């Protein structure tokens, strides 16, 4: 059983925070991050940051935690800015391993 609770209905800015986090994970995995299903979102921050330098992974993770564990929405404009930054980071050349 998953510890993630997908928001049912609710305010705008909760489900969108989940989607942003999962899209960020998908970009990082495509860039070589190894997904550890046993790690918490906070424990994944260093791996996300290594795969997506310059992406606001701390803020994305913070917004996920607020949505997941506090059912707190994020302002749609903030989510849009975060998404733009993640998408821009995902378009940059991959970092060299090391």
C-alpha cells in the first residue's frame, strides 16, 4: 500500500503540486537518476538536484509535501513558475557523471 494519498477533488493547487513533483521525477529519471521507491521525497532531493541542476527541486518537494501531508494548495502562479524552471532545467545538457 502506498503512503501517497492522491487528492480527491479538493482545492486547485493540491493535485497540481503532485503532478509537478511526478513530472520532475520523470525528467530526473530520464536523465539518469535511479529511483529509490523506499526514499522519502526529502531524501530524494540530492538525487533530483544532481540530475536536474538549476531546477528548484527543494521548492517542488516542499510543495509536494504541503499537498501530500497537509492538503495545502500552492498558488497556481507559483506552480507555473516552478514548472517553467523544471522544464528549462530538463532541456539543458545532462551533467557529466562524477
